């Protein structure tokens, strides 16, 4: 009786091995090509998203660098113009001061007023530039956040459309059982 039991167990194991191999073949035939296509599409999509984000980051950096260099050049130019103008005014005021001290006092007052107005205008321009930079940074941050949200949404969409392995396994097992019963 023990030999009959062993023979039954050996036959049962052979059937299980054959069933598992058959299931793998059926799974490969039914879903193998589709799974490979999906993997390729997901890989391409991920690569494209990474490239787009990298390009967006480098473009943003280039724009900020360009804006920074332009604003620095503008400020340097304005500073040089202020220094040049101030030196010219000093030379003129000395020359006129020798001849007409009363006129020189009036000119000095006017120069001081113009300098303060110019400094005020320069500060306003700097404040405006700073505001523009903040606005651009906010827009870039918003664009980056939107890109991140879109990436997350696409990722969730991809994950939602993927067939869960456990579901696939249970479906294939059910198919195998129904095939077994049908024989």
C-alpha cells in the first residue's frame, strides 16, 4: 500500500510540474508580447519625461543666469555713469566756483537734488528688477510643480492601467483549473 501511495504522489508531482510549465507557456503566449510592449512604452515615456525635466531645468538656469548678467551689467553701467557724471559736475563746480561762488552754491544744491533723485530712481529700478526676478522664480517654481504633478498623475495612470501580478496569477490559475475541468 505504501508503494501505491508513493506512485500516486510521484504522479501528482509530475502533473503539478507539467501544469506549472504549461501555465508559464500559456502566460507567455497570451501576455508576453503585450507585457514587453508595455515595458518598452513605460521606459520610453520615463526617458522622455526625464529629458523634458532636464531641458526645463537647464533652460531655467540659462534664463536666470542671463537675467542676472544683464542686471549686473546694467547696474555697473549705471554706477559708472553716476561716477562719471559726478566727476564732471565736480570739475564744473570748481571752475564756476572760482568765478561765481553764489552760482556754485545753487548748482551744488541742484546737483545734490539730482543725485538723490537718481539714487531714488536707481533703487526703484533695482526693486523693480528684484520684483521681476521673484516673479520669474515663482513662475518657474509653479511650472516645476505643475510638471511634477503631471508626472505623478501620469505615473498613477500608468500604475492604474498595469495588470497586477497577483490578479494575473489568479486569473491564469482559474484558466488552468477550467482547462483541467474541461478535459
